[in-house]
């Protein structure tokens, strides 16, 4: 059935040679020093701005909004058609195998918690301590082994092989690994890790939250069993996510949520109980009224990135990565954090510390004095950042107090040896398909000025963060 009106069809593809138009690209923000400046959004790793094309697609569909799988009316049929067409679009975007299932969730976190809820009893799970909390924490109710941070891609593969060699071959096993670090941006050897897992009869799930927005994905080519990602990092708003991959564990388990939509048939028993026949499709784990707008926005983003030429977007982003890294390297007080070393390939996510600066203070000054939005902290990857910084949890201290005293930032040795310093957290700059060159130039200029001249404003601690002091 096809009931899509012309108004809901996607807008023409955007030229790939320039940054893709995003919402908020013309927003003006006030500076504490006076005046306004166009906001430089450099916190893509947390939530990327929505593509203008995605917003236009959603706006075109909004008047036709209706309940999904719930009604005989035209708008309900239209919304159902869009919802299922979006599933097919996402499967194509991910390079899924013909019998893979695409389950729509709320986020990467929700997707991985769903998978953790359906793994067979007794499954042995292996996770590196370098994972984002979304892929580090859901397995705590299983037989989980946390592997130490590898210092090279080869070491990561060897660690998995060694760990799986000691697992019980009679029990199922699962490896969970990131595709690109949300702290360092470094790419992980996913294909090699998948091969190592399958050599030992284990399965592997890929946390692609930071990979999907920056690189084309090929589930079949990478040979991963499942992939999870979030729409809000893929230039699509509205709080939707995806878990895609093998259907068997998903279909053998009880639904993640019990309720309408997950059930095919519900009947009263003579003893007063209830018998339930659950769906065997992706609907089994999509109980409740689905977020059709969120799902449609993910599909729109997938089409937009594909139509723009994803390889060309990757090429442009790599030029931005090189410019940021080269610019930061010119400031002796700055140290970029790395797990695999300076030569490791990475996406547009870079974390660093600045000698003599509290990271929250530095990030606050970038925002208040330059209109630049970055992230500071431990980035929901506490074990990894503390490994890179060589620190343990401690009180953040007063706003403006340096994370490290002069002389405590030695050059990291070859191979990505942890930097030894007393930094409590780090600063992260992240960017992508919608980032204009001017934002990168402004950021690098601001870093140089802050290091050279210091902040122009006074800052104070408020709820553990540095904020501009009131005039």
C-alpha cells in the first residue's frame, strides 16, 4: 500500500561540497563582554543539530500525523506506511542482511538495555572498560567481564581472543564494543573484533552512536550481529534510536515491554489468568504507541546523508579533524587525549586538557566570551577518561583552580601511554556534517587567546560547574 502524499516526499539533496544546512546555524547568542555572535555548535558528540532537510520532511508530514498500526483511517494508514517504510530505509542505510530485524527504541542506551534484557540465560558478556556508560552498564545483571583498556587496535583484538579462549564453549557469549570513541574519536577495529568473536562462537554488538553520524555503516560487511545508534546524534531530533541485527535472541525472549502492539492475541483463561501470543516481528519489542515522528526523522536523516554523498562528507570532516589537531598542536599547553596514539584514524571528536586550567572554567569561557559550545567533564565514559588522565574520582575544587600545576603535563610517550597529571576532567570539541569552517577557526583562535591572555571575565562555582559571575 502506498498512501504517501507528495507533500511528505523528501526535499532535494543538499550539495555535499559545503556544510549541510542545520537548524540553529543562524542563532545569535549574547557574550558577557557585550554584543552577540552566531552560536558555534561544537558539541555534536552529545547531540548533533538537526539537518534542515530532516526538519522540512517532518514539517511536511506533521499535518498527516496519525496513530501507527491502530486505525483504518487515512492518516493512520499513512503513518503506518511511513513508519514501516522508515524501517526499510534504516535497514538499507545500515547495510543489514535480508533476515535482520530493525527495532525502533528511544536511544542507543535503550537499544543496548533491550539487548541485555533478551540475551539467553547464562550468556557470558565481554566489554572493554573504555565504553560509554550506555554500553558499559546494561550488562551488570549478566555474567559480565570488563576488559582493561587496550593501548593499540591490535591489543584490543588480542584481548578479545584471549578472553574468549577461556570462556565456556557450552554457554553463549557476547562482545560489546564501540565503533568510534565518544572521548577520543578514535575508530575501533570492528571488523577484526567481529572476526575474533565469531572464531570463538561468540556474537558481537556494535555501539555505533558515534560512528553512524560520521561514517557509512555496513552491518553485513563488518559482520556484526547487532548495531545500535541514536537519532539525536544522526542529525535527527525527537528521541528515537535503533537496534538492528539478528532476530533469534530477540524473538526467543519475552518482550522488553509488555503491552499493546507487542501482542498478537490476548485471551482470558478459565482460571482467571491471561494467555498472550507475542508478535514474532520487530513489533515484539515496540510495545505502546510508537514515536512515528522520531522514526521518520531518523529515516529522513539516513536519506539526507546518503543523497549528499557520505564519502564526501567523511572527506570534508577529515579535513576539519586535521585542522583542529594541527591548531591544538601549536599551543604547547594543550594535550590531546588518545588511547591508540596520534596516528590512529578518528572521527570529529577530540578531547583535550589545558595546562593551568580547570576544564569547566575553560569551557565556560569558550561559551560566555566566544559563543562556542563544547563539552567538559568525563563524557559518560568515566573509566576511560580517568585512564587517559591517570586520576581517580576526587572533589572538583573551586572554579578557576587549575586541574594541573605547571610542569605536570609531560608529553605522552609513543603508543598512547596515559598522560600523568591531576586533571579532574577534560574538554571535548566535536563536529560533523553541519560544521562551517568559521566555527573551527573561531574555536582555535579562542583557545590560543585564552591560553595566552586568560579569561576576560570572572567565573564562580555553581552546582559543581563554572559559570560567569554576575556583573
